[in-house]
């Protein structure tokens, strides 16, 4: 029998999982350690993005042993953006923290991200010392530069998935397959106040990266022009306001 649902949490962790069987038990141990000390009510939403390895079974085991855990399953592999979006809609907390399941992000950074939310709607991690191959580091530096120039942005490290954001903004953004590479821009378009903090980054020890230059670069470029187009055609819904009879009387 599933454990009873915990009371409404302050924070929902949303973690996309695609074939990460070796990483999940370690990750969950680190999350527990980080969150027990954080002094907030939390839930951990693992979004299994159609894994074909032992991840689903491991997640079920984690949920049996810990009432903070909730599992969402995509019926087939639908991509990191789709998994995140499903998690955003499923989250019960007013704040969502996203991180990868591959242990490259460090859950110990989460309390610091949450503390910075005061006065902001999004706190984005910046990998100060990136632990990836040089090909990845250089290609993402070039990608960040081009992306910032085309979208008139100043995002330092859009590829860092470790973020805290207010759930209301995450639910409002335009979603598409690939949106995870543009989240700060999409959130800013919705009026979110964004800040950045340096975070730890670690090498991937188990499992394989799901992206490489070939399957990432062209798609990201097409998406970039899509996002730019959306920016130039943007309708700012926040401009609409109701005028009541009382306002009219006051002139
Ligand atoms: N992921 C996913 N669906 C996919 C590809 C990746 O849910 O189709 C998850 C993956 O398990 C990991 C995160 O998204 O938790 C980031 O993937 P990865 O570490 O391969 O990306 P990179 O570090 O290369 O940006
Ligand atoms: Mg990774």
C-alpha cells in the first residue's frame, strides 16, 4: 500500500529520470541529507521518462521507503522538457527545485538556492567549475553566447538544471520539446525576477549522457529562432487590468 501523502510541502523537487538506475539510490540519499537540514516541508517528484533499465523498480523501492517520494511515469520517452513540464503540473509546493538525476548537480546546494529566493522568483545555478569534457564545455560556452545575443539575454549558464523557481511561473510558460534550454528566458517573459548563484558540479560517474553535439546543436538552433520569434510577438497578459466603477468615480 502506498504511504499516505505528506502535508502540502513548501518545496517540490522535480527530477527527470531516463535510465539512471545506478545513480538513483545515491542521489536519493544525498537529497534526504540535504533536505532534512533545510527546515522545510518537501516532496521529491521523480519523473521517469520512459526508462528501459531498472530505474522504475528502484523508484518504486524509494517510494516504499520514504513518504516524501512521488513518482510520475511518462508512458514512453518524451524528453527532458516534457518530463519537467509534467513535474511542474504535478508539484504541490509553491516552489519547485529542479535537478538532474545523474549526480552532476549536488543536492547540498539546494538550501542555499532556497535562501536566495527572497525578493526573486527564480534562482538559477551557475556551474562555477564544470566537470564535463572540454568538447562539452566549449560547445556550451559558444551556445550560451549565441543564445544570449539572439535573445538579448544575460544568462550565464542555461545548461545548469539546478534551479529554484516559484511554481506559478513554471506553470505559465509556453511549453515545447526543447524548452528546458530556454527556461530563464521563458520565465523572464512571464515577469519572473531572476538571479544566479554559483553551484557545485560533478562528473557523471554512471550511466551515459543523453545528449551530444550532433543531437543537441541543430535542434537548439532551430528552437533559438523560435524563442526569438516568440519574444518579438509577445503578448504581455499582465497589461490587462479591470477598471471598476469605484476607480471611474475617483477619476
Ligand atoms: N533525461 C530525461 N529524458 C531524456 C533525456 C534525459 O528525463 O530524454 C534526464 C536525465 O536522466 C538526466 C537529465 O534529464 O536526469 C539530464 O540528462 P543528461 O545528464 O544526459 O544531460 P546533460 O548532462 O548531458 O545535459
Ligand atoms: Mg548530466
